[in-house]
C-alpha cells in the first residue's frame, strides 16, 4: 500500500503564493504517477497537475505558468508550488498516487486553499 499526507494549505491574498507538500510512505517504488487534484465548492474534483515516474509533467490550462509540480525522491515528498494565486484557485487540493500493476488510486486527506480577492 501507499500512504499520502498533505500539508501546506491556508488562506492567502490574490497574487500570493503557497506550497503544498505530499509526504509519501509505503510501497513508494511502485508508484507510476502522481498528481494534485482540486475540488472547488459545488464542483467535481479535477486534475490540476501530474508528474510521471520519469518526471514528465502536465497541467490544466488555467494553472500553466503559475503552478509547478515536483517530486523529491530523497525526501519522498511531492510538491505543488502555487504562484500568482487567484480567487478561482480556491479549492480543497488532494494528493493522488497511482501505484502497482493495476494503477491503484490512493488519495491524501485533502488540504484547503483559500484565495481572497
């Protein structure tokens, strides 16, 4: 199994920055890809950014140039650096990992990001 624990959410003014962290434990070597998902009030959870085992990344259009996903294999931690935040970025952000042959989904507990105007 894989376990994920997120930290780093909070309240920030528009234009500010936050860094989310996702600490990994368990069968880390079997993780195929990881990502950050956001769920705004009343909306479905959606993929914000993803990073593969090989380090390839992709982002939804609305965060390109502002958010950066990265992974530190020494610290077993994944990050989401969020810059130039906008009120529409307000959401609960979830860390996700897909591991094993079956690409099993594992989720963190979520962390609230609130951007005030």
